[in-house]
C-alpha cells in the first residue's frame, strides 16, 4: 500500500469514531433540550391551572377595598377578618349538611354499586353485562335541567322539600353509575383464579366481596369514592333548588354572600378557600389510590 493510501486510510479510521461521537453528542443535546422544553411547558400549564385558585386564596386575606382595587394590589398585609366573618356566618351548619350529604350518599352508592359491578363481571355474560352497563350509564345522559321540574314536583308531593334526605337520595342516584362503571372496570382485572379458590373453600358471595374483591380492588374503589364525594360536595344545581332554606350546603352559602349591596369579593374568596380545603386534603391523602384507580381498567 502506498504512503498516500495509508494516510487516507488512517484519516478515515480516525474520523469515523469522531463523527459517531459527534452525532451521539448532538442527539444527547437535542434530547436534553426536548426534555427541558416539555418540562417548562408542563410547569407553565400547571401554573396557569393553579394561579386562579392561588389568587382566590390570596384575595381572601385582603380587605374588600384591596380585593376590588384596580390595578390589583400584589403586596399587602394579610388579614384573617374575612375568614372569621365566613366562619361566623353559620359555616358550621352548612359544613355539616355538605359532609352528611357527600359521605352518606357515597357510602350508599358503594354499598349498592359494588355488588352490582361484581354481578356484572362474574355472574353475567359479556353481552348482558355490556347492555346493563349501557343502561346504567344512560341515566347520566339526560341533562339535570330536564329532570328538575318532575323531580321538584315529586319531592313536593312527598313533603320532603328542603330536607337533607332529598340530597342524599339524589346524590346517591347521581353517583351510582360512576361507582358501578369504575368498579366494573377494576373487577375485570382481578384474577379469577383467586375467586374460584374462594368459592371452592365455601365462601358465600358476601364473604367473597368483603374479604377478597374489596381489598384487591381498594385503589379503584377509593378513586371512585373520592370522585363521588367531590361531585356531591360541589353540587349547586340540586341544592339551590331543593334545599335552600333549612338544609343548605356550602355552595349555597357562597351564593348567599351576594346581596343587593354587591358581591363581597374578599369574603367569598375566603369562604371558597375554606370549602376547597376538604377535597384538596382528601385528594392529597388519596392521590396514590386515585392514580391507580383511574388507570386500573385502561387496558380493558
């Protein structure tokens, strides 16, 4: 081989690894910039979603004059006056009604929905189960405004108007399809061999549900219960129509702060901050179960 050929061969052997390393370096840099861009975009979206809630909480610590000032006051002396006024305005009674309606309705929906989902998964054919699920979910297709007038007439005829029992029944019916849907999706992933072993050991249906199905499906059922509580907790439509005077819930209290004198922005913000503490605390506590429960049935 000539000297010139050896030199070219040596240059080629030297530049090939260098070129590959450069390509790998550019790919790594591109990947890092892509990761940085997606991370920055995520933080921006989270900030945009959280900012209204954060601004509401900050407004609750202002005076009414500072709350309505234009341009907005960013630096101020925090005060608890609005929170104290909200609590002294009967917050305890409204809180009791909201807690009772949300928790009792969710408990009843779980007691009714879990056996229904169990029967649909393990004691019905696939076609019958799908038809039953469609029928259950179809009860949520109709707008609430379409059923309000006949519902109001029925409640009035039964002399149950302005009673917390009415909200419990309505919230149970409203959340029962959600419980059945999510429980059924999660039950489909349970290993049937474990249930068959329980049946061979002589477990009754009730024992199988309580001892095996519920513990194994705890994340999904927790997520369903959490969503049901939040839906009942946030309801304003039925509460303002059926229980405005004697058994009002917390969303009704927010509406009561609007008078002919205007909207008390700082006080409403303080009250709204107190109201969202309960679902936020529940969500933080049960976030692990919520994520597992919402993603647990995705492959089905």
